[in-house]
């Protein structure tokens, strides 16, 4: 269930032996499912039905109907007494955590945890700081689990809401520090593993968010934080991250994560507008010139890396060729060399047969 865990493929004999071994478990599972469905049809909401859902969810945590029934039981059997409900919900968080350790990529477990937390919000008993520490530990176990990253953003959003309740300058400073710390967290995770797509993706959410916070609250531009200086100007962030990602491109040119982030850096309006504004303020007269130069610099870098790959492997790198397509298409139409684009696409058709049809479709655009 985690990254880098290989599947085990069984031959026919092994499959048959496994079937014989699992048959009693399968029969038990069917009987338990039938029993719980009968309980739900009879609207049975008690300890017995609750414990039955626990048994079945331990066998199959992807059975979302059972999670729904479990929530119905909690609301109907335990919601009348707030103190009892708080205990039940906290016990649920422990149960969910035990399930997530075994099945960290099952949507329904994460969904149930969110539901429990919002119930605790209603009771004014939620502990978002604990949740923040918890998801941090989970990402230590599987640093690329996008469910965990998505959940981390969810927890941060709720920590932000907690801070904003004060509605003062101190609250806004806390908000900025929280997001700058998250930005540093992505830097740390990327430095460990440049293939961490979720960390790069989280960065695309944080950069504009932090910049907007600072520009909308000028007083925040003087707080003491090691990463604050990057956000005084979008071009500072752009140059910093272009250098950061360059290492990842050299190390893993076949990895889509780094190319996706590079494309975002070169195409997001935060940076494109800043480059254009810089051109206007310098009186250069052609505010698109600097942007063209930036694109060409990255194209030249990709060509250089592709040549190094050819020297090492004897083949051109698929990641580099795909990146050349993406970034070249950011140019003005009149600046695109159609012959070069056709050449790249023809190479990709041979090297990346799985996407052959897509490249052939693109090829028609440059006829």
C-alpha cells in the first residue's frame, strides 16, 4: 500500500492454494456483511451493531457503506450525551489511526477522520495541533502519500481558521508564520526526495498564498523568519526555485515531478506578470523580451541535460523531450520552430510508445 512496495505475482498453483486457505475467511466476511446489512435495514443503532462494523472495517476498510452506517450509529446511539460522544469520537480517531497505519491510501478512512474532527469542532473539543503533529508523523512513514499531503493542507486550513478567530495583527502574523513553515517543510522534503510530487504541488499552493498575505498586510513584511526574504518579490522566489529545481532536473530528468513544477514556474501569472512589470519599469520598451530570454535559458538547460543523458545511455531522455515540448509551447507562435517540434515529437513516438497516439495528434498541429 505504500510507495516502493513491490507486488507479489502468484502462479496458478499458488493462487489455488491461497484460495483454499482464504475460503473460511471469505465465508466469514460474507456472513458478517449480510448480518450488518440486516441490522442497518432494521435501523439497529447500539453497541452490538457498532462492534460489528468495527470487525468488518478491519477486514475491508474500503467498504464505504459500512463507514456510513457506523456514522449513523454514532449519531443515533451516542449523540444524546456530549461527554459520551466526545469519548466515542476520540476513540474513533484512535481506531482510524490504526487503520491508516495498515491502509494509508484508502479514501474512506481519511474521510471518516475528517467527519470525526468536525463533530469535535461542534462540541468545541477538537485539537488541531495534535492532528498537525499526527499527519507529520504519517508523512515520515510515507513521504509521498498524496492523501497525507492533502490531509495536511486540510489541517493547516483549520489551524488558520483557529488563528483568524482573534482577527488582529497577531493573528495575521501567526497565519504567515504557519505558511512560511509549511513552505520550509516542502523544501526539506524536496531536498530529501526530488521525486516527491506532493511536496512540489503543495509548494504551488503556498507560494501565491504567502505572497498575497504579505502584499495585503505590509506590516508582515518585517517579521523575523528565515524564508521571508524570498517573498519580497515574485522574481526572488522564481530565481530561488529555478536553482532548487535545477538540481532535481540533473539528478532525475525522467521524473515528471520536477518538470511539472518547472512548467508552473514558467507559466504561472504571478511570475509572468512580475517579469513583464520588471520590463516596463526598466523602460526597456519590450516587456516580453525578458520572458523570452527566461524560456530560452530553460530550453538551453534542457538540451544540455538531454545531451548528457545521450552520452550516458545512448538515448535521448523522454522527460527532457517532453519538457522541451511543454516549454517551447509557452513561446509566442511566431517564435516556435515547427521543424524542431516535429523532430521532438517523432523522437517521442519511437521512445515513448505508450503515448504514441497523443504525440501523433500533436504532430498534426505542426504540419
